[in-house]
C-alpha cells in the first residue's frame, strides 16, 4: 500500500506537468529542482522589520544522527556566509535528541547546546515581515569544496572552509561549554593523548552509502602502533561496550573514556535507546558532542570514516590546531551487492 501511494503521487505529478511539456522555461525550472542550491522560499511571519536579511535554517530532515545534522548545519551556514545572510537555526521536535519539555531554557533542540549564530532569537524570526527560509538544496553549495562523492570522505579544502565557518558561527551555550570543558580537563588531565573513535552498534550492519565498518581488533592493532609515538594514554570515544572491553584488556589504566556514556553490546543504534533517566535524549546528544570535543583536544587521532570524525577534524582546525598523527582507516563506502562485508 505504501509503494502504491508513492506511485500514485508520481503519476499525479506527471499528469500535472503534462500540459506544460512544450514550455521550455517550465521544463528547465522543474529539472533544476533538487540540483539548484540557490532555491529559498520567502516567508512572512509577522510585521517586524529587520535591517539584516534573515536566513531561517529550518532543519526539517531531522531523523539523522547528531553529527550528520551538525555537519549539514555547517553547510547551511556556509550558504548563509557565501550570500551575506544572517542565519537563525531551528532543530525540530522530531530530532532524535529532542525532549518534550524545555532544556537549558529552550524548546529549540539546537539551543539545548548552542547559541544562535547571530544572536537573533528564533521567536524574533517568527514575527518577522521578510524571511528567507532554507531549502535542503542550499547545503549542496558546500559540495563544491570536496571532490568525494560521499559525505564521509572530505577534502582538505572542505575541512578548512567548514573550520572557518564553525569558528565564525558556532558557539556553545554556557551550560554546555562549562560541562564539556570541565569533563575533558578532568578526564585527560593535560596528558599527551591519542584519540580513537569507533562506531559500533548499527554501523556493523554496513548500511548502503555508509562507511565499511571497522572491527575492534584491527583498530586496536593500529592504535598500539601509534601509542609508540610518545602518547601517555588513549582516549576512546565509542558507542560499543565490546570496544571498551577489548581496549581495556590491552591498555589497562592507559585507557581513558567517559564512564557516563550510554553504550550498547548489540547492533541497535544508541540514538534509538530508551532509558529511564531525566532528559535522556538531550543527554545522548551532549555525550556525543563531548566525545567530539574530546577527540579534538587530543594530540593524535585514529578512526574510521564517520560524521563524528569529520566534525572533530573541523573543530580541531577551527581553533588553530593540527593533529600530530592523523590516521583515517578508510575501507570505502558500502554499495549493496558489491562490498558489504560482515565485521569480525
């Protein structure tokens, strides 16, 4: 029934276009939709007039992980910066990290963690007379910075430009900043640290279009080689309880990780977990955000391809840092029917 519904929509659309089939301008406009990154909609929400050209980044496609959303946001901010627009951001209530009640004084999940990029409140935008509202195609402009076909494989030019955008527009709110800075300082204690990131749980399904997943043992083997480069300890950011065990068995007290992170021993995404703790979904977002900042605080980084790793590389460069060792174990992107291995 669901497939029939989609087919019905396609047929209805085709029939509506049929009378305009000989209109070259109409046909060209339809073909541009989905490819033209300059598409926006002009909205009127009230009567308030602003001097700035407001660009309302309304993140409607919210069913993704935290850093898929975050990295997409950077692309929207890049679009705003490119065109001289003033951005205001909203994450939706169906964002997996959203709560039913306000968190840190806001019902906008973006503001659970961050300040508005230009200091303009979402409530002000929703009373503005003229607003340019984002469309998903706007984020495509940033694709021109990277020659890779996958959002997981980023060029140096892309990392550089997104680092500039982050430094200019992204700021943690005070609650988040104090929490993350204190936790990282207490965990790493200023020691020379190798950061390692491993995605477990559902990543092991090797979803189409996602990176080929790494196994715990192959990542550990590479980590032990890098530890000989003068590192005092290893920080492990992972959603996998098995990874913690494998690394701890070999490293003992040299292994550092945040003990209050929700992890799993099965192949179900932690993002979809349901625990009886206050603000569980918000805390899941805070935990992965803290992991990213901790990875960026390390002197070296070892990881597979992931959205978290892209964000850590961007943040490291946004504050003027560079990794002494940067090893990304790129085993390619899954294409169903060709290279979807099982992780051992």
